[in-house]
C-alpha cells in the first residue's frame, strides 16, 4: 500500500527527475505546474490546470512521468493526468461551499495581539506602518507583503493585528491566517483523504491569505509547490497575501528560486533588533496593563538595559518577576530582579555584534573601519577583514549572507572562504592564533 508520506516523497523524486531531464525552462513553464491530486489503491492522479496544458504535456512527457512512477514503486498501478481548472484559481460554483468552510482553515487569533498593544519604535515603524496601511485599505497595493525578523520580535503579533483589523474594518473579507506548518499539515491531510481539490478550493477562496513562519516549508518541496500554486492563483485574482519569515526572502535557503523571487515582488519589511527605548516602551505598556502590581522605574530600566535578546524574553522576565513578587508577597525591586532572573541575565550578557567585531579588529590591526567593507584586496586589509568575518561567524548568530552584506555586500561564498582560510591559518601560524585568542577574549569580556 502506498501511504500519504510515501506518495509525496515519490512525487518529489519524480519532479526532481523531470526537472533534470527537461531543464529549468520547460520545468518552470510546464512540468512544474502539475500537481499531485490524489492517490488511492496505487492509482495516482496528477492534475494540470488547463486542457491546453495537458495537450502539451501528455504527448511529450506522459509516458516518462508514468515510467518514473512505476520505476520508483511497484505499488503504483496507474498514473493519470487530468485537467482541473480550479487549479488555475478560477472561481467555480463550488467556491461558496469552500468559503463556508474557510474558518476551519484559519487558526484562532490571540486577543492580546492587536495594533494598540503593539509598541512602535525605530526598529519596527516601517513594518508597523505597512501593516496598518494594508489592513485599513482594500486595494491591494503591495503583493505579497513579507514581514521578516528574528524570533520574538513581534512578527506573529503583527500578523494577528492585521487580521483583527481587517475583520473589524471589513467583516466580509475572508481572512485566512495560519502557520506554514499548519498549511503543510492540512495539505498532507488533504492528500491522505484524497481531497486536494477541496483544499485548493478553500485556500483559493480567501480574500487575504496570511502565512506565518514561511521558512518552515524550506526543503519541503511538495508543500512549497502547493503554496506556490495557491500564491499565484490568489495574486492573479488580486487577493492579498501576507507572509512572515525569520529571514529575508533572499536568505531563505531550501526554498525554490521561483518562489523566493516571487516573495520579493511586493513589499518586504524587516523588524530589526530592539533598541533600548523600544524595550522601555514595551515594558512600560505591559506594566500599565498589570493590575495591583507596582514595578519601580529603576527595575524597568534595568530590564530594558539587560534583556536585549528579544521581546518575548523581555516579557517573560517581567512576568516572572511579577509572579515571584506576588507569590512571596514582597514588592518588586532591583534585588529581586537580580535574584529571580540571574539565568536570563547571564544569557543576555554581552551579545557581540558584527559592528563591534569590525571595530575591534580594525583597531587591533590599525586599519580603517571603512576597509572592512571596502573592495580593497591588499593583504594588509584583506586578512583582518577575513579575521573579522571569521569572528562574526563564531560569535554571532548571523547567517553567512547576512555577514557578507555587512562587509560591503560581499557574497556568502566569500565569507565561507574567509572562515575556512582563517581556520587553516590558525593551525599553521601561531601569531594569528594568538591574535584571534586575544580578540575573542576582548570581545566577549
Ligand atoms: P515572533 O512571531 O516574531 O517570534 P511574537 O509576535 O510572538 O514574535 O512576539 C513575542 C512576544 O513579544 C509577544 O507576546 C508579543 O506580544 C510581544 N511583542 C513583540 N513585539 C512587540 C511590540 N513592538 N510591542 C508590544 N509587544 C511586542
Ligand atoms: Mg511567530
């Protein structure tokens, strides 16, 4: 018996093979647009969105597709290509049914995640403004809207805020909000129940589709493909798509190029690391919401100063502090903050940034800071630059492309090369090894 997971897995292999054999162009325009529709008792059904499409594919690739399937599993009995116009996103008589079940797709929204609870500062004002704008206006001016940023910086909060606001300003707009993980889960379930048409139909009848944490579908090819089709169908109908991600579309490794580039078509906004003032503002607003608990100003400032990793941890720290004080019946103070939060404080101690690394390394080798990003290739600047890249990889959680960008827009392969070069040199050259040891100690101090 062919199980759902196996069928998806096989389908991915078939697609990969077709892509190799037919080449990128044919794949993008033709073969990449077919999708696995159902499988039962070894009968595989593959759907294309038009007769034209089918008439093109069948004589050229029909038998090849069949033989690939049969070659992969003896459980495959037949492979049929069918036309399903709903794949093209055209609305059909069924779309009303789909609309009625759309609420099942959408995840519940958190009551606390609204715009008025979202504190705006320099690190998020662009994204917040864009979010406000798209939720208040019905014309689809930017499509898709991509919100990206590190964990705990407010992506989900903003997504929910947008959904709430749209529901408030225009309740007839059908908003579907869910995580990419849930999207995949629903898709796999639809495949298993041989009900992908209903699945497609439901997603294509959304007016606003919001997918949280889209990075989750990296490397999950069938889900990506399905998302890509949904995406295109909705964009064609001028429906709004809003996506969040933990990194920029350009940095989404494991996501197909065509989807990655399409994610960059509309507006892409980053939520940056928080500033001290924003952390202060967020804490103040959370404290204002607390009933019968007083948090002194110096404690708020202390937390804003010390807990810099992200807003989720900041919030967690405040909650812990308040819970502790209520439990033992003593007011919140600087002392209790030190006591209760010592683990968090230690973890937040000294997060080195690439900028600090560049500065320290430039000083150490007496070169100009600007040489860190200049194109100059003279050994006297190139080597320190490589050392700074190496340290950035070691001491921060930034990705190779991000590091490359901070060093004058260099490619991630340049960073990779620098890292391995320095690793080798450290073994061969004790002067370099000592330099690095010293720099590291200074930076982490
Ligand atoms: P992400 O989805 O980016 O990982 P979340 O949206 O889940 O982050 O945010 C983590 C927590 O921090 C949530 O409780 C959220 O309400 C809070 N938060 C993040 N940014 C802000 C902000 N600018 N103002 C108020 N609360 C925020
Ligand atoms: Mg989130």
